[in-house]
C-alpha cells in the first residue's frame, strides 16, 4: 500500500504536476487526520466503557458491604439488647449467674474496630463518585457515609 502511494507521488512530481501533487498530499494528510480522530474516538469510547464497568462493580461491592454492615449491626443490636436486659435484671436483683456471665462476656463491644466504609473510601479517593450520573444518589451516599454512619459508631461508644 505504501509503495502504491509512493509511486503516485513520484509520477506526479516527475511529470511536473506540482499542483496535483499538493492536492494529493493535502488529501493524504486529511485521511491521516481522519484516521487519528477515528482512533481517538474509539479509544475514548473504550475507556468510558471500562470506567462505567468499574463504577458498576464498585457500586455492587458497596451494596454487598452495606448488607454485611447491616447484618453486623443487627448482631450488635442483639448483643446490646441482651446486655440491657441483663443489666435490668442486675438492677432488679433478679439476675442469674448466666446473666452476669453474658454481661461480662459482651460488655463494651468495639464497633470502631470494624471498617464500615472500605468501598466508599476507595471510591472517594479515586474520585469515582463524580461519575455517578444521579446527583441525588451521590448526595444520599455522602450523607450516609459522612454523617449517619459516624453518628451510629459514636452512639455505640
């Protein structure tokens, strides 16, 4: 293909048709530019597609993390309820030895040691939250992780 174009250029120059040669050269330059633009468009489309797939997988991971957190909090809630019930029996002087052991066993579980927001922190650090098109969803995610969750952890202290 390159030999073909080289032959055309050489024939035009040898015949003294410089105006046709310049037209041909400009046409060739335009074709190269169109090819480059086309390649850039394909590359941009592919990068956007990869970013979207990565964002979707991160959001699914966030949903799974929220489910795990909800299960953990439910478990902690049961423990705290049993502690409160045991403490009520201690204060009523109706506590059994089992109640005392339960209270001592579960007294003061540390919810701070549990990482609740790994996926959110990762998305925040990589600035992928801005890729979410639904601005209300972004606001709700930020509100939950920035205000609600820290307040919940603080409350459990």
